[in-house]
């Protein structure tokens, strides 16, 4: 049976899609190869959010086909996901060795297309068309039998985004918002819990828009909060998280859900993008600086100790030094637990790419550096504040870097390393934090008598 190697770029949605494609191929008799060098099929699941991510996947593909050629190996190679969707046939024109280009609504056809390519009945396949109900076509999660159940699982609840932020390519690569139904999602979560999963992370490009059409407000609760309520009912589930929300989705119903639902972890990743109202408007974000600050305040009142992280873009077209300083001052005011900072990258067919006053690369880099210094300084202080505290962690398993160490996460989503063993795997346990590393806490379970 042919073997396949899948390499994933980009966000958790992509990781989730790769897992689903792998599960589909294994179910059809494929095996999973340990490396691209030994695989009959190599698929790159791509990201388009910034140019850098696209270039990485293109370079990787050039390497793979170059090596296969020089070693005279027959290998089927393909791009799937976001860059496949946005570039389509152009990828084969550029890299003629590529056999398959599979768009974001076509993952469920992967096995069928690979069978045809391997059998030689078709030579090249490009399929990036839209597909009705594609959000429900793939849900098989865990590799049948072969993979050990992890304690934490991603569940895709919706796809696409209608917000059309002027810098963002996602609405083009992922299409219009489509939500799964609540019973369908709950059934998948129930099955995962039955297999030993204790934490579920609900995924989507803009999860707070979940079910806007099919689940209109009920008792003041949005479709998304109705979904949280339904998932929360599951016995055996300990923790619920979600990503990514949009600030406009933080109505009182969601804030109140944090206070009301004990399984909903006190952590929130709320993309800010800019601290300047003028830039937020140009970005078409749909909220103001004041509104954002209001949300953070409400969340912290509802759940003291909530971990708040964000995404910020520096060097958006037209961003002046004053605008940038407003972002710095907002970060000082909010004191984010962490922030992911991105240098603006013009994306094809997005309005921002055509805007006047594009910011020179050197200034984007300089602002990136200044903001990173501030964010890291605040984050380090926040990490240090954990020293001496006792926290609950959910243990995920041995650390990748050092197998004698185990890793878990606090409810506020911080990674904790401790000297553990298999008996800790999948457990909720208390540890005392002894010291900090870079974006890591080191804990000691012994001191709390486990
Ligand atoms: N809501 C989506 C956003 C995806 S993009 C999600 O999190 O799934 C993730 C982050 O990349 C965005 O929040 C934004 O900060 C950044 N980003 C998106 N487009 C960008 C661009 N053109 N240039 C630089 N950063 C960008
Ligand atoms: Fe992109 Fe804005 Fe949607 S960042 S994913 S268009 S909320």
C-alpha cells in the first residue's frame, strides 16, 4: 500500500485538516511515512496569511522534487489548503512536477485523487472549486486505532469568514462562513471524550460568528454561546477552549459564559491588530480601541486571572509613528500575557495591498522590534508572577525536547514542565511553580503530595 507524508504550515485549522486527511488516507489503506524521503506521496498543507509562509512551502516543494529527481524516485507530490486554493493551476505552471493542487473545500477528495494519480489514470489534478456543505464532509478525527488518544482535541465548528478585514486573504482562501450544526459538533465531542479526550478546543476562522444564520439569539445568547452551553453538558469533559474569536463577538452573553461555565478555561486569544482607531477603521475591523479595552475590562472582572493574548500587525498601510505609539500604549495598558506580532505583508486581491502610503520594510522591521521588546518585557513579568503559586494543569505527555520531563497546561493556557511519568499522562493535577523559562513555567508536583 502506498505511504504518505503530510507536512503542515500555518494555523491550528491546518493541523486539524492535515489530521483529517491523514485519517481519511489511512482508512483507505495508505500508511503514514516517517519522512518525505521514504514516502510514495508527499502533501504540503499550506498557509497564505503572509508571503513568508507561501515562500517556505514553495521552497520546500522545490527541494522535494529536486531530491526525488536526482534520486530517480517516482513520487506523487501535491499542495493542499490555503495556498493551493488561492493560486490553483498557477502552482503547476510554476512547478511542473507538482501532481495535485487540492483546495480548502476539497480535502475529502484527497484519497480518490491520489488513487487516480498513483494508478496513472490522471496525470495532473487541480480542484479548488467551492463545495456545498463541505464543512460537514470531514470529521473523522483520530487515526483509527493507530494513534494514541491525546488528552486535548481540536474540533472544527465552522469554516470561512465574512468579516473581510482589508489585509486578510482568509475570506478568499476559506470562503464564506459555514457552520456545522450543534448536534453534529456535540456528537463528535462526545465520541472524543469517550476515547479519553478531556479538553476540547473549538476551531474556526471567526468562531464567535458560529451559527449566526441557523441559531439566532436565544434568551440573549448568540449561536456560539448556545454551542458552548451544549458542549459544556458533556460528562467527562474537563476543559473547553476556542480559537479564534473576533472582538465584536465578546458580547455580555460570552463574558457571562466565562463566569458561568466552569469548564470554559480562563484564557482568551483576542486579536487586536492595532491600537489606533484610524488604522482599525482602514483595516475594517469593526471595533474601536475603547471597545477593545472595555472587553478586556469586562473579562477580567468576570474571571480574574484570565490569560489574554492577541495578534498585532505593524506597518499596515498608512500607519504613522503616532498610530504605532497608540498600539504601544494600548499594550502597556492591557498588559497582554503574550502577543503575536506580524509585519504587514501585502496579499493579492486584498484592498490593503492597493492602499496608498505602504510602509517601508525597514520601518515595519523597526516597529516589530520595538513592539516585541515591550510585549516580551510585560510577558516575562507576568510569568514571574507565577513563581510560588499552585496551579491546576492538564498533563499532555512527555516533553518533546526532554522525555524525562512532562508537559501540561494551566487553565490560562501556559505551558508547565515538571518531572513526571506515564502515570501523570492525561491527569488534571496541582503543581507548584518554582521557576520560569522563556514562555515556560517549571513546576513541582511533589510539594502538593501527589
Ligand atoms: N481569525 C483568523 C486570523 C487568521 S490570520 C485566525 O486567527 O484564525 C492570523 C493573524 O495573522 C491575524 O490575526 C493577523 O494578525 C495576521 N495577519 C493576517 N493577515 C496578515 C497580513 N496580510 N500581514 C500580516 N499579518 C497578517
Ligand atoms: Fe481574516 Fe479578519 Fe476574518 S483577520 S479571518 S478577515 S476576522
